[in-house]
């Protein structure tokens, strides 16, 4: 690790060494190889929080199987926008990863991405009808043209034997399947990106560095950092700051004092999985199977039975089971929630708490439920599951955004959002899923917003070379989509 304490003014300082910061750093370095940049991380390595492979679903979220991305209300037209956009955004991510592999920036892509089919599973006549309509409508778009549907028990058993076995032949159920889905180890990908960046002469990655303050001084930001091992304090000056510190991003955004961060609160949600490593069971299931979340609950708790490939070994995860803690990070402090309370957000926090009391109660119930109840949820997906094959795996922390909407109402927002200072000199990423999968697209948008002159000028040719097509075109042009998709499949060894 190179010395992070220098007198020079950095072009950019990135706080947090997860997938989003690593992605932003890699993009900036591709567009401007001479950029002077520092990345600061409180842990001893990167990707120890939300980007850790055991702390997230590892789904290459492409809208292929996530049923809550296509909400349907009886009497209304099915809303396909989120699924179609997410699919295009994930294709942009694949384009960037393919570019890095193609140029030799890091070794085998199989270390972080593997082909795993994406399936959607429903039960009951009404839900089968919903799934078939979803399938028929989505197939009109490039990213979903290869989706197939079946309500035949024999076919379902071939696609997902764990889901099918033990069910009555008279039970109404259906699956959609896209063979070209993926499983992504975002921890491995993050560490590859960080190693690539740290190898550059003009980029420093500092670990065990706790950012204590972010202050505007004249036309630059001063970032005060303290090494958690040596207690050495550093002051780093930078023209641009990005806060991508997972759950801790809200606290650091508040310290920056930018007006755009006022009134925003955070609601921490923890997660749990059931994990199976029994090879006899693991080898029978090669898919990510998503179902419908219970009515009234957000997308983040939609159940799924996932094949995971981590460090070359396959496992199965089922969940997520939610939980509640006042920590903003898995390795954070129980005082994080209290520390985030300000005069400008306390009203929103109270309002959201009152109006989401059922959700809070649900989180507490999930935190305290017995293994028997967890297995009951699993049995709805995998009827023949045996308790002694499964262990509990604690997942990562997510901090959902609390803010006021356009009508002045306090809302609990499920998703991600980039908060940007008016002068574009500081930005922070808040929120949760599907951030990792669409991180390239989101960070491209941030770069376009914060570096408009460079994007239209000196960086334009490099951007076009790496990204020959963007989200709008990928959502509707079959020829362009298929060309880029096939190139990525080859580069990422997914064929």
C-alpha cells in the first residue's frame, strides 16, 4: 500500500472499498489514466460489508426472475419498466467487465461470474396467469427474448427438481426460465478492481482508514482520516469526493454539511439466509429461483432459492429472512441509528416509523423466529428440505432511505439513490438492492452528472469505445443488444 498522506490535491477521493467505489474508481481510471485518486476503507481489505459474497444474493440482477420488478395490480396494465431498465443496466455492467477482461486488467472472469439460469416460480391459478402474462409481454424486449414458460410438472422437475418434488400433480404452479442468467461474486470482483487500481502509480488504496470528517475548505474538500492500527491522522485534499461506504454513507454525508443531505434519514434492515453445503443436494439444484414476496412487504424480502459459486465451491442459499438492528454496518456500532438523528430528519424518522409499524413488527418477528419457522418458509419452495442440511448464515446490513417525496410526505424508500452537491464536487450513494448489479450504469450516470465537460470532451472517445451502446438503445434494439450480449458471454466465459 502506498502512502496516502501527500500535499498534492487529489482529483478524487472515494470513501469505502465496496463494489460501487471500486467501479467508480475503475471507470475514472479508464477515462483518465492520469487521474490522481485515493480510496479509503475502514476495514483491512475491500468488500467486507455489503459486497461480501455471503452478505448479498449474488444475483446478476437483470430483471429476468425478480417478480417484484414487474408489479401487477388487478385492473391495471402490468408495469414492465423496472425489469426492462434493470436488464439493460446489467448489460452495461457486463460490457465494462468484458472490457477489463479483454484488456488483461485481471485474470479469469470465472473467479467472479458463472452461468446460472434465472427462474421465476409461482403457485396458484391467479399467480400462474400473472406469470404467463409477464412472460408474453417481456419476450417482446431484447433482454427477454430467450425466456421460456412452463406449467408442466415434468418440465418444472427438469428445470428445478428441488422445487418440484413432493408436490401433488394437481397443484397449479409455473416457472419461467432464462438459461443465460448469472451468479456474481461481488466480493471477488471488487477485490480484482481494487488490485488493478492499486497497481497504478497515481492511485492509492488505503485500508484500516477511518474517515472522521469531510469539510469544505475553499474550493476543495478536506478529508480527515485516522488509521485504526497506528492512530496516524491524515488530511487529504480533493476536488471531488464520493461517499460509497454502504450503511455508513449517511453519517458521512451528514458530516459533509451539504444542503442536499438535509432531512434524509436511514432505516437499518439486517438479513439472514439458510445455507446448504450438502453436495448431494447442491448438485441437484443449478438455478436462482425467485418467488413473490408476501403482500405488503417490499422487494428486498422476496424469497429465492439460489445457487452460489464462491471461491470455486457451490452452495445453496434460501431467503432472505429479515432482521432488525440499530447498526448501519454489519461490523458497525449499535449507536449508528441514534447518531444519524438530526433536527432536520427527526420528524421524517418518527413519521415513517408510525406509518410502517407493521413492517417494523415483521422485522422484529423475523429476527426472533425459530428454525422451525424458517424451515416452514423454505418448505414452500423446497417441500422435501430437511433441517439438518441447513444452517443459518448472517447476511449484510442495508440502510433504506427515509426522505420526503415530491408532496412533502415522509417515505421509506426501497432502492438506491445518489445524492449530489449542487456544485457536483461531492456525491454519496444511499440505499440497497440492486446496486451491485447496476453499479456500472449508476456510476456512469454519476460521472456524466459530476464531470460533464470531460464526458463531452476529452473522455468522449474512450467512453464510446468501452460502451458502444447504452441503456436506452439496449432496451429496444435487438441487433445491438445481441451483439454486445454475445461479446460479453465470450469475454466472460459464460458460453
